[in-house]
């Protein structure tokens, strides 16, 4: 069984608030130690509110480098682009955004982002969980889970559109100093239960190291009824 410690919140707003304050403390510790901090961000609907709160907590964002845990192979102005989501919700004028050039296609975009990332040690990654159990663009039982030779990998057969994507690899995610997994809503309950069960490729997030993980979930995602 998973050894993840779950921080329970009553609802999605409380979970977003706790996630934002947790990440802020992690980034501030990194900035205090090294003068900069590296945060890898995820897309989707769940983290929007967290990014809005972070915009207030982090001030100008000086010293913060923003990376993407994954990206769709679309142009920078495409509504599906995670980089566009960050620009719209995580407003830190002093931060540096490192964009995945999704318009290059999965192979070239992954190679370019791998070069951008270099040997950078990521301080924090904010991950979500899809109803199907995927995290970043690592999907259950897909061969990308076995790709360990590069820090950034191409994804060419995503079961969720668009099929072509770029993702941080499982070893890269596992090596981030602090992993924050935010899960809210009843639609994620089955996927979260699977993630908290026996670790395996059926739930990619279950393969991440428990000692680096902060798992924040609301009551609905934990399968708690209202009664």
C-alpha cells in the first residue's frame, strides 16, 4: 500500500489555499538558500485557483523560475497550452517562464526542453490527477512510464486529446525536491483510491516517492459522502 500522507481539506477552496501556502513556503526556503527557486507547474482546471493565490503570496516573483510538468503540442496562443494558462493565472512579473515549444512537435519539443532544463534541480512540482489516473502526461500502463533515458520525454499516443504532448519523465518527477499532488472533486475519487493503493503502472502517481510527496485532497476526492 502507498505510504503517502494525505492532508485532508473540507473542499476545493481550502485545498487550493493549503496548496498555495505549502508551495510558497517551499519556494521561499529555496530562495533563502540559493537566491532562486524552480517550480514545475501542471495544467488543467484544478490548479487555477492555487495559481491565483500564489500570485498574491509570492509578490513580484523575483528569483522564481516556472517550468512545465507537461505541455500539449500546440502553439503558445492555443487555449490548450499550459503555458498560456500560467500566463493568465500565475501573475508573477519578476518570474522567468521556461516554455515548452509544443509547436515543434513532440520529439523536437521534448529535446529542446530537455536542453533548457539541463541539470537544473527542480525545487517543487505541482501535479494533479486525472479521472483516468494520469499525472503530468504520464498515463496509466503507457510505455512512457518506462522511458528513463531523458529528463523530458515525447508523448505521442495520449488517450486524452491532443494525442501529442511533452512531459517530464517519471525519474525527473521522482527527483524533484518536493512533490505536491493536489486532488479535488468526486470525479477524482476512484483515481485517488487507486493511487493510494498498491503502487504500480495502473496509477503513475503511485510510483512517486512517498518521502518527497505532499498529497492534498478534499473530502470529495477522498470519497467522503455528504451525509
